[in-house]
């Protein structure tokens, strides 16, 4: 099958710094592809280029066979790209259901109305409730976002992203700040969603990476040094040296 995401020769320079060094990367339909690497490796810079928040100096980005590197972020979202953030981006003074309903409304093409009518449209709110259920938050629908735990806010951000009906979901450290039980809940949800949406997972939690990923790419100083299955990456001596230090193990 053709990849849902195909990145070829992507370069991003900040002055003399090569933040993205001729990156080639693919994500296959129905795949969870993890992107790992040390702090400062360029993971967030790469994600920002995929979303259109940063313009690459060279290279091409294709989503489902369509070149998108010249498109705005909004246009990329309309074509099926969605992102979650390391730090959640939600509306804290609105209810859990309102946040998801707004995302549904925008996807339906009513972005200029924004949230004006989300509380009065039964069909819109019913659809939003299905995405809350996918993220395990149906019981918290009427709660203000400000009252949610950090883990619940992560779940809600996932529901908001799903409400845009993405083809590809970019997950920027979904386990960040979660306790063990919350991480296990997130892993379970992402595993269940795999049949519905392809994912590029940026994550430091190696237990989560090894539990979820079909393939793993390792980014170091803006360059992908290895791509392979979990076992291939775990056993790769270059990865152990560059990512953890000589003699350490990816466990």
C-alpha cells in the first residue's frame, strides 16, 4: 500500500544550525510509527514542519499521495492531518463536550461561527459525544476542562483531535506528565484507535513506544540514523551509542 505520509529530503536550517537534516520518513496506513531521540534532536521541529507551522528549506511532504508542504496548517487539517501537543491546548472555561463540539463544528466548515451555536445543536453534540467515548471521557462530558486531571486533559485533547476525523494523527509526547495508571490507559486507547487512524508517535516513554509501535525511527541531531521494528531498534548498536550512550540497553 502507498504510505499515508511520505517525507523525502526534508531540511530545516536556523542560521548555521541544520535542525532537520535531509529526513526521509514514511507512515503506512494503519501503522503506529514512533519517532524517538534525545532532547534537542529535532523531533518537535519535524512535527511543526509536517503541520505547516514551520516552512522547510528543502524537501517534500505528501499526505495520502498529495503534496502538502506548500499548504497552510488549516488546509492540511482539512485534508486529514491532526496533532496533539506535549502541553495540552484546550479551552479551560468550557465543558469537556463543548471542546469536542467546537472541533466537530470547525471540521464541518463553520469556522467563522466558532463556538456560537455548539450548545444548541443536538446532532453536533451527539457526534462530539462519540469522540468523547473513544477517549474514555463520556462520563465527564459536562465537567469544566479546568477541573480535569492532567491525564483526563490528555484524553480530551485526543478526543478533540479525533473529532477532526484525521487520516494521520501526530502525537507529541502523549505520555508526558502521566502516572503509571494514566499511561497504561493512554496506551490502551491508542492501541484501540489504531484500526481507525494512522499515527506518528513522538515519545520519550520507551515502555509506551515498545508497546505501541509497529516501526520506530531514531532522530539524532536532525538526522534519522535508523528505522526498523522494535526488536531491530532495540538491538541496533548505533542507536544505543547515539541515544543512550555506549553500553546502555534499550529495555
